[in-house]
C-alpha cells in the first residue's frame, strides 16, 4: 500500500466537492480535495436562492467557509488541478499539474461544467454585471427590465419563456432555432421577441450591460444578456476512467441515487451529473457521495 493512501479523494472544490469533503471527513475518512476555488462557477457569483440564506451571499464567502468547515474535520486541500487519473488494483491514482501523485481507495468527481461562452467583445468584462449563464439563478435580478437571451436550442427557448415572468422585454437572439414543435408553439404564442438569422457581435457597457450589438448591425438596449449555449464538461478525466455518460447529452456523468458511477469506488456529484446547475443540487449530491465513498473505503480497508 502507498504510504500516503487516502480513503476519499475529491477532484473539485466547488459546493459539491466541499460538501462531500465535510461528510466524508465527518465519518473519519482520510480525505484530500484538489482544485482551485477561483475556478468554481460560484466564485464571482452572488447567491440569491439557496435555502436559509435570506440575504445575498457571495460565492467566494461560501467557498471559503466550506473549506474551513471541511478542514475542521481534518480534510486536506491542495490547490492544484489533476491532469491524469488511473484506476488500477482497486486504487485510484491521481497526478497533479506539478507532477505529484496521490493514491486513494475511492474518488469523487465534482469538477463542475464550463459554460460555453460567446467569445465576443465586452462579454468577459461584464460577467456578473449583466452577462449571465444561468436563467434559474439570475432571472430575479431583472424584474421589470429588458433582457436578451442568446442561443439556438431548447435551453435558450425555455430560458426566454422563464424570463417573461420577470423581465419587461425578452429578446431571443438565434441563428436558427432547433427546438421541438411544442416549444416553438409556446414561443410563438408568447411575448418573446425572436430575432433570427443573426448573432451577438458585441456586449455594450462600461460598468454594466447597456445593450448588445448584433451582426445585422441592429443595437438592442438591454440590461442583461443570458448566454444559453449549453456546457462543456471537464470530461476527459472522467472518460479516461471509463465512466458512462448520459446518452442524451453525452456530457454528463451517469450516477445512481448513491452517486455511484459504473466504476466501483468512483462517485460523481454536482453540475457534472447534469441540470439543474444549482448549489442546492450540488451540495445534496456531494453529501450523498461523501457518505457513500467514506463507507465504501472503510469496507475496502477492512477486507
Ligand atoms: C455567475 C453564476 C451565478 C450563479 N448563481 C447561482 C445562484 O444564485 N444559485 C445557485 O444555486 N446556483 C448558482 N450558480 C450555479 C452554481 O454556481 C453551480 O451549480 C455550483 O457551483 C456547482 O457546484 P459544483 O461543485 O458541481 O461545481 P463548481 O462550483 O463549478 O466547482 C467545480 C470545481 O472543480 C474544479 N476542477 C475542475 N477540473 C478540475 C481538475 N482537473 N482538477 C482539480 N479541480 C478541478 C474547478 O476548479 C472548481 O473549483 C451560479 C453560477 C454562475 C456561473
């Protein structure tokens, strides 16, 4: 057995990974967590809808608090990315970007998803100041205001319909909609203003979004733009381990109710298992994964 063998290794220190660490370490498992908090989708966000936090709390505060909680149960943190994972002889081996290697009886993947970006002028600068990648998270901030959604698929169409309950005007900017007939009918019968055959060229604004410039040279005055282009998973790591993905999306890791994947000892939790991309789901799944992994590691150690 390697000298520094862990019971539970967790890749990702967003809400799913942190909650998993708290529960696994709380069960006296030897836990190590890898990742950089700054890279969590939550780091720059303000959270409006998480249970029992009535006031807006900052994502940074939440992530720092979660780490302190996990450390109080003796979980160890390493602010490095994992670049390689292997599963041999009932052990997971992990290599960090600096070349260090670690071994663990179980592994929890909580690596989140990266929202696809528009990659246009003004977008990066105004993230969190009018540019959003999550209608469910941010719709409430746009009550009575004007917003645009950009995207061609059902996420964009349903996002636009959801926003109708909050915003004064909702534009849907798309090249060509590829959605179901039902959704198309819903859009047609709604007040969403669909602008087809064009795309966003630039997000306009100094300190916050003031409008969008379209490729057809039209300018829309809006207070917010929701980019609904789907997600890129950090999936190479998972694929290398032979993990099964959900067939419809091929980008989310399939788990059962114990957060187990098809590989023994390998669990997944949070955004990487699919929508809704919400903290409440991430911490719920993290809790289950942490408990299950700790118990399975204990059985392995005793066998
Ligand atoms: C702007 C914004 C606002 C939001 N607002 C809300 C809100 O109000 N309410 C709400 O419920 N949700 C909100 N969300 C969604 C919420 O942030 C996510 O659902 C949640 O963070 C998912 O948690 P996670 O742990 O699965 O993934 P993440 O928080 O994304 O964490 C994944 C972690 O994995 C790490 N990682 C990835 N690859 C590797 C690797 N190879 N090695 C090591 N580490 C790795 C990353 O660095 C990151 O720290 C918001 C998201 C954004 C972007």
